[in-house]
C-alpha cells in the first residue's frame, strides 16, 4: 500500500528546473533510498515532500493527504535535512525539551529514550557547542525519532559519524523498519543503501533514472 505518492512533480527556482517530472511511490513500512551526486535534486525533493518547499507542478501525497492542499506538512514525520540546528549554549536534553514543547506531544521520558536510542547520555550537561560533529548528528537523529513518527526523512543521516556510530544508527534504523516505520533516506555510501533499503532510486539532473 502506497504511503507516499509523487506524481509528475516539477520544481523550478526562477528559470532553473531542479526537479523535472518526478514520479515515485513508496510503500508503507519500507525503506527507500535515493542516491545521486550533489546538486542532483535529492535534498530539494525531500524538502518538497516535507512541505518546506512548494512544488511548481504535480502533486505529493503522504498518508493519503496532499501536501500544500490538504495539509501543509505530513502529520507524523521526523526529519533530518542538512545540518541540524540547535541552541549551542544549552545541553542536548534541554534542546530537545524546548523542541518537544512546541507541539506538546511528549514528555521527558520519551526524550530520554530517544537520546539513548541514538547513543547519547540524556544526563550529560555539556553544551551542544562542545559536542563533536558525530554527537550533533546523533542529537539530530534523536530529535527526528523522539515523537515516534510514522515517517522519517533522513538526508545523509550518517554524516560525521565514525565507524561505530554508523553501525549504531544502521541498527537503529533497521529496528525502526521492523516496527513498521516508513523511511526515505539519502546517503553517499552505497553500503548504507545496500544494508538498509528495500528499493533505491537514482536521481540525476532532477530526473529519476530508469
């Protein structure tokens, strides 16, 4: 059963066509990988699915609801796109408490669990400014999963992680897949794609390659 439907989506910035007639369906409970070089359109496509960017033509439906028409954003979604932004003078736990407070869906218990799943100590008082790049990436992953979303969009989720960290996050994503989550991820690493994904699409020059 299709959870995401992308029909004839084109995205232009002025005269520049970034996405050109994209057609794609992703089934519920599967992991779909998108590969492609920098500038191929992967991140723009992800932002359109999230509702962060409006499409120029075509339609995107997530969970049966059309983005930009029925809803501005998918209802149950966790996102990492580009470098996660945090208040660097505060601890990781405090950052996630502030973000969770915007929606009021979860308490400290769920935040602590998400941090532990991502390999972070929720009791660490260290400011995010003192975090390594890998720790910031883990914090971004904790943010994405803390509200137990149905759907995850992860753009290069392994950036900044060492070999151990990559193994941890791969295992976490496989666990989330086993729980029935729908995951769309982009990675430059073909091994990440091979291990995690049920289907892989390559995007080049704004088009899905057949």
